[in-house]
């Protein structure tokens, strides 16, 4: 009971991070499931994909009401990502669970680095589209999809700049459209993992989804009261510490 309550509080914090920073919160879901709630890593990754999918769907619908979602770019990127996520979900069956978590820790370090990079201002002029957008969409979409299916994280820190650079989207459009991509990738990765036998705790997935969505609404409402740069630096530091914790736990088991 104590673990479930702690898991709910941490899920609320993940959603709060998502609402405050516009991304990053989903990287906390797998560690919560594995190290707080004691789930087996493959089941945790599948359950995380369900949570990330629901959370990104809700966020995407809210942005769609404001006409920020660019459907053509999102569906093209998402189609490539879904293929990658399906492959990543199947690949996860062949990778030892310790290595899945070590790869996940590496992804946390990359996320922290991405959080510390200066972000383009929302009103800045969009970047010019890539000269060969189809190849770039295929490459980035497949890569993000494989990571999503393999370790259960949304990969928004890759999707957002890719949409901005490849498609020439403004930052608000890229953030909104990335939620469509993450939703599609998560759905594909989840189905691939579930259909190949990964255990899913449906009740836990529903509870964590509710807590994360509630946290994201709260974070969005509070976002104007905090310095985004300070929040990003704090979250990046926390992500590095959590990644180091995972390595300390898993490297001796290799």
C-alpha cells in the first residue's frame, strides 16, 4: 500500500514535470515501476508505454483545440516511428532485462543533456525545412520509434528538435506535434510488447495515467510562476542522479 501511494505521488510528479517543462516526465515512469513498485523490467516497459500513450494523447488533444498540431508532419513522422517501435518492442524480448535498464540509464543522460541545451524562443522564426525531408523523417522517426519500443520512453527530446529542423515547424507547433508522434509510437510499441507476452498491469497503468494527466494539468497551470530554465536545470540534475542510481543497481548484475 505504501509503495502504491509513493508510486502515485511520483506519477503525479512526472505529470507535473511534463506540464511545467513541456516534456521529460515520461522518463520517470519506468524507474517508478521497477524500483518503487517492483515490476519486472519488460512488464514495466510495456506498462510505461500505456501510460505515456494515454498522457501524450490527452496533451495532443488539448493542443489540437488550439490548432497547433501539424497533422501531415506528425503522421509522416509517426508512421516511421510506429515501424521502429514495433521492431523495438520485439527486440526487447531478446535483450536481457539488465541491459534494457542500462540502455534506459544512457537515455536518461541524453535527456539531461537535451534539457540543458538552450531552447529556441516560442516566437522565433522557424528553421528552414531540411533539403531532403523524407530521408530525415525516415531516419529520425525510425530511431525514435526503436528507442520508444525498446525502453518505454517517449523520446520527446529528440522528436521536438527533429520536427523543428526537418519540417520547419515553430517551437509551439513542434511540441504539440511531438505529442501525436509519441502517442503513435507508444501505441505501436505497447501492442508489440503486449502481443509478444510482456505482462501489463492494467489497473496500475490506469491509475498512473490518471495521476500523470492530473499532474500535467497542474504543471501547466503553474508553469508561468516558475523560471523554465531553472526548472530544466533542476530536472536535468535529478535525471542524471536517477540514471547513476540505475547503473549502480544494474551493472553488478551483468
